[in-house]
């Protein structure tokens, strides 16, 4: 398992590189990230949050168990005009919560851990979680979004 990198670590604010090596080692990284996400009670995790500046994220699938989806070099190609605002937290900002407005539907192109190109449409929580994680690989945290903080504002002052 990995340790979660916390704000204000530089790693969270640096551009990420495209993933160019696919296969078993990337699958193993996804598995370890998933263990870290589960043990941290997370629902998504981006590589910068474990100190790796690559465009790689995982998102929990379903309410139970340890299933996850892995997105390599993800790019959102469509954002719906309809927006939703839900309370979000972040493993890199423990104790901070706030309402963030995001697209209700997205389309994302990405590669899987084998390097195969994919396109996926997401709605609801999966869309919101993936947008949050893609923000991480684009050097953006929820505090960089238009956020209405509901809990933990003092974290930003310490």
C-alpha cells in the first residue's frame, strides 16, 4: 500500500506525464492503488496522490467490495450543460468538505491498463468522481474549484 500525499505537497500541483508503459506493472500499480483507496475509505484515487506524476486514476465501482475501474491518460471530451453540486471530500485534504459544481454527464476517452483505447459515457456519481480524479492529474484540487466549504476550512490556514 501507499501513503496518501497531502496538500500542500508539490506533487499535487505539478503537471502529470502521459503513461507510455502498459501491462503487468501498470495493473500491479492499479491493484496497490485500490488497496490504498479502500484502506483510506476513498472512492477514487489519482496517481499524484501517491507521489506518482502520471495520468492514471482509479474509481471505485459499486457500493460493496473491491471492484474498481482504471483510467489511463483520461481526457474528458464532453461535459453536459446540466450541472450538479454535491459535497465532496479529498484524501489529500483530510477533514475538508465542500460543495463543488460539476457536469452531470461526461464522455471520456482513455486507455485501459493494456493500452487499449476506450470511450465511455458516465452519469451521476461515477461522472462526478472521475471529474474529481481527472482534476488531480491536471494539478487541480477541490480547493482550486469553485467550492462552498462546509467543514474543515481551518485546514487551509494551517
